[in-house]
């Protein structure tokens, strides 16, 4: 109970419990905007470093854009495989976002500790083919480190990727928590999202993306 | 729930091509997984060294009885692939 005085009868001791500081929000985006707006073309709700989203196309021609005040990746004539990250200058963070899963032809993920904006070297917490997966990526080569069953098509999961020191933890609410220990990418301070949409696939969705420390 | 350490191999994930666990793919194909079953790399093998020769990885699985029964019954795994197990 923060900041509450307890005043008792005469002779009793009065105590005060100091307010507990909450986490600092480093970056926050509710993806509020007109449909079709690129997420890189507008300012997020909170961006303590500045610079907003930086998008990188690993394959395809699509872009992260806003649809119904959420972020999606457009489907294209080829596989669209993109990530977008924001600089926070902090490596030990908690990354949260609401991910809507598409089992067929798509995957959606939160990413943490991206080595830079143009190389896929990072930690990835994704929903893929009905599973939740924690992956390590090194120069575009992805390795599963932990996996759990139970993600359902079309369902929105409150997801958290918490990176602190060598602890890497991915939680998808109502499914499971995956934990792994590694010093890989430990000092990198860019965090964001990574989506894949295959030909004919329907994009996953991310909303309320937040990085706190 | 059961926790066990099991020997398996790295294999490309059928959906995204990432290095994944052969045992997970086999259990999923067999319909033996229960929501909440988890599997974790217990080797901490550097990603740059996957897949080596011989290709072996030890995973820790926390699962409901059907997945464990499928491992024991599988000719590809069986009790010989299970390093240890415990009832949680």
C-alpha cells in the first residue's frame, strides 16, 4: 500500500510506508493512427531515446502498418519477413505486447537485444504453428531454445519477453513460461517486433507494444 | 506432469526452417502433446555449432503423461533415450 499514513490512538506509533517506484517505460506504442499508416512514419506514444521505429526488410516487399489501431504486416506476392526495432539504450528490459496468432502462413514475435537494425541477431519470442517458441538468432540463423504447445489460431495472447543479465524468459499468458540462460547478445539495447507473412497468409497482429526497465 | 531429459537431434523446423528439436516435431506429428507441455535445450550449445556431427542434443521436457508415454513407446526413442525422469 504505497504512501499511506497510519494514525493510531495516543501513544501509538505512526508509520509511513514509502511509495514503491514502478518500472520506467522506455518505449510504448499503441499503434493509434489511420489505417495504412506506416509505423515508421509517425511517433510512438513514448520514445525516451527518440528515433522511433526502424524497420528492416529481410525478405519481401511489405511494411509494418496500422490497421484498426493495431500493427500488421501486409501480405504480398512473396514472403514478407520484416523486423522493426527501437533504440532504448537499456539491455535489461521487459518487452510486452499483445500478439494475435495466425497458425497458417504467418508468425509473429517480440524481439529483444537486437545487435543492430540490419542484422537478425537477437532473441525472439514468437507464436508459430500453434506453438510458443523462444529462439536465438545469430546472423539470420535461428535456433530454438525452448518451445511449448497450446497457441491457438486467431487468439490474442499477452506476451512478455523479459531479458535480464543472462536470464531470458518468454511468457504467453494462459499458455506457459519458457526460461533459458545465455549471455548471447547480452549488451544489445534495441528491442522490437519481427513478423513473417507467407504468400496468401494472413498477418498476425501486435498491439500495445511496451519496453520497460 | 513429468520432467525428463531426453536425447534427440537438431532438425529444421517444418514451418520456419529454424534449428528445432526432432523430438518435439515427432510428438506434435503423433498428436501426443498437451497444451502447456514444454521442451528446452539443456545443452546451451552455441548456435554457430548447430548441427554438429554427430548431431545430438539433450532436451528437458516437462509434459503430461501422453507425451512421455509416446517417447517410451517410440522405436526412435524408447527408454534408452531418457537420461532421467521424475514425477512432478
